[in-house]
C-alpha cells in the first residue's frame, strides 16, 4: 500500500469515483472515504481531500480510526493471510504493520484499540500507539459474531447474549441476555444502552438499556442496509436497503425518526455519523460530492406555526455564514431570501404554547382515548370516544367509518406505551379482514403489519403526536378549507383536482407561501432528495397539499396521476409535464 499526499489547498468537496464506504474519526475532524482501489482522507466539515492512500487491489480492504490524534488502521485480507497497517493520515508514512497467516476481518474499535476476528486466529486485540501496533489474544470463551463501540468499551455478540468488554484491560464488564435467539448483524451503543440489528427483523433497531429497564424497538419503513453510530451519541444514521434514503433515529426517544435528504445526493450509498465540534451525518454516493448534513441533538422541537417552519432545528446562521460555509445545506437563493423569511416569521409566529395541529380538539381527548384503549385491551368493548383528530385522519384517508375504532385503538396503544395492537383486538373493533391486512388499513398505508402486531404508520403517529413531518416543511393550517369556504377538516389536497405545475424560482418554502392564500389550508414543501410518493403519503396524513421541485431528470418518476404541485424552473419543463398550470 502506498501513501501520497494530495494538494492541501483543494477547496472542493471530494467526489468518489467508485462505490464508497465511510469511516469517521472519533473526534469528528477527519473521515476516510474508502473505494476499492484507494482511500481518500477528507477534513470535516469541509469534505476537502488532503491525502490519498492506495489500497491492495487483490485484497478485501477495511479501515477504522484509532487513537488521538486519529490514526488509520487499514486491514487487507487475502485468502490465506492478512496484513494490518497503522497509517499517519497527516503524512506519507506507515507507522507500523503486522501480518497474520489467516484471513481476518475488522470487528470494531474504541479508543486506541481494535478487535479483529478470524476462524483460525480467533479474536485478536490490536493496541495502537504513536509509534507501534501490538496484538494480544481476546480471552472470550467463544468467537464474537459481531462487535461495536459503546461508550468507552466494546460490545460483542456471543451466542445468545451481548457482552461489554474493556479492550485495554481485556476484561469483561457486563452481560446482556437476549429475550429471543437472534442472528445479530450490527451492534453498537453508548455507556447507557446497546443497539442492535438482526437478520430476523431487518427493518428494526432494538435498544437494550444497561440499567435493566425495559428494552425498546424502533421500526423503520424499510429494511436497513447499513447503520452508522458513535459511542458517545444517542443518534444512529441508517441507509434504507430498497430506497437508498438516509434515516436518523434518536435512541433516547427525544425526537422521532427523521428522513434526511443530503443536498446533491439522490441515493445514499455510504453514511457516517459525525460527533465532535459539529454533530451531523456524512453521506456519499458514487460520482457525487460527499456532504455533511448538520444535526442538532439538543435543540428543542420547533414551535408549531401557521407560517414557515425551518428544515433545520439548529439556530439560523447569519446570511454571510451561509454564503461562506461549504457544508451548508442552504442554497444561494435561500440566502437571498433570508431577510424576507425572518420578516415573515417575526410578523406571524405565535407562541409555542398557543399553537396546535388540533386546536379544536377537546383538551382531554388523549386521556379519553387512553381510558377506552385500556378497557378494550382488558376485554371490554365500550363505545369509541368521539375525537376530532381521529375524525380528521379517517376523513383525510377516505376510510369507512367502521375503521374509526381501529385507528383509535392503534393510536391509543401508542399512548399507553404498547408496541402496536394484537390482530385479535383489531378484529374485535374492525373485523378480521382488517386485522389480517386485507382491508383499507393496509391498502391506504394506515397500519403496518409485522411480527403478529399491527402498528400505526409513522406519519400518522407523528401528526397525532403533533410532531413535524419528515419529508418537508409544513406551511399553513393543516386540513383547513380554502378562504371563504366552510367544510370539515379534510385535506388541502382535496382542493386540487389533480396534479398541476407551477413555474417559479427560489426556495420551495417561499413558493409555497406565495401559493397558500389562493389554495388555502396547508402545503408540505419537500426537502431536497425526497421521494415524491413518500411526500404525497405524508402530506395526506397532515391534511396538506404536497409540493416538490421537479428537474428534467426527475420527470420519469414524478407521480403525475396523484394530486401534487410540481414546481419547475422554466417554461420548457412545464410544457414537458403537460399538466394544468397553477396560477
């Protein structure tokens, strides 16, 4: 393996030329973008490359960061031997290397130590210093299946349990037993909890607390292809196996599941969690510049307003910072509109305690729903309590009234703290047809059926919990009728006869604000990179009209048979769509 320094003054973000993988240093200052023939070392948050390492093209290569300042551990696995090198990313030298006469793979790393695994050698602990790399046997009673960092220690999957190990002292610390046998595919955590994914449930992340409190399960809308975490962060970033979307999950439960659309990337192939001077996710795709999307773990939820809601939960930077920061997810047009956006916010924003998605609902509607749900789960079947929010969900999704009780029971189970409802309980209120996934609850995306449980779809849970949507920025009053008209709380999309186009430039949220007075109700203005179908589904849950910006490259996958506002930059694209125009 050769090492060559690249130009330190390169200002542009690095773009991998082949399918990438990502390894982020523990202090959040550096990242390695791994391709089949090379590793590019980039500085964070600028994503500018300053060094490149040539890899052994005949080997399977893996990398991980160890120590402080960070050093790169590069493993090259052949059929009959493995070489491991410790590399200084700031220079052109290999600090140390070791060779094993068997095939090994990286298990995980924490601090200055790493664990490598192999059928013949067993498990080996590598300890790195500024001048050396030494190896020691890992004294576990069995070969770990998978490992990951958690706080200051490493957690490993052994048989039917998970053990926490101090790699520096090579001593076990704690053990967690799995409730059911599972084939663990990924593992990590913090000093308080352990998270894992398993082969039997590829769309779930299980969380096991070290303090013996109740474990929890987080469901994603699709199978998980890859999980990135940091041993001192409660956030994990996931890549969807089928869609290539990037999801961010807060294991502490402070915020809900978020779908992140990195600017300029339409299908995420690699992701890394950045935790240090900035908190964010680093995303990569072949032939696209890698980018850091900033996250805020500590910022409170944004107040509900009938005007502009920000995409980011962090405080708004000044416009001059936006213009100069190469990692900013804001466009130049958003910088130009910054003053206008702040003026709109200042003139129309209400205090957080005075706003709600359900201002007309009874103050006790959730309490009444909880009492009714507990009675149903106990075997009784009292009359379903009247609830304006449940009425709105039934109306927006054009459900039969007989499914009102099923929606109420699913949301009530969420409020009670139960992971979904049993099919038999859904059958008691809506019939077996709905309970077994053969009715409208499944067909209209209201419920998710898995592992003998029926769960409310995440978008519906979010809107009933009065949380912001994942796919876009919500503007206006959800479900309200057009100005001067009376009507039930339905969906603003009902005001659209079908899909339509609009020629407009500038940020999508500003375009939505301009359209709102004539359309009425609410608009869900899409984030960059969002799947239009996901946007439409979530907009329906929030009683809003979906709005997405369309480029020529997107024309083939735009849902032109559903109500949606398609915003284009020029007349030519609008003509190509062939849709009615929204004035």
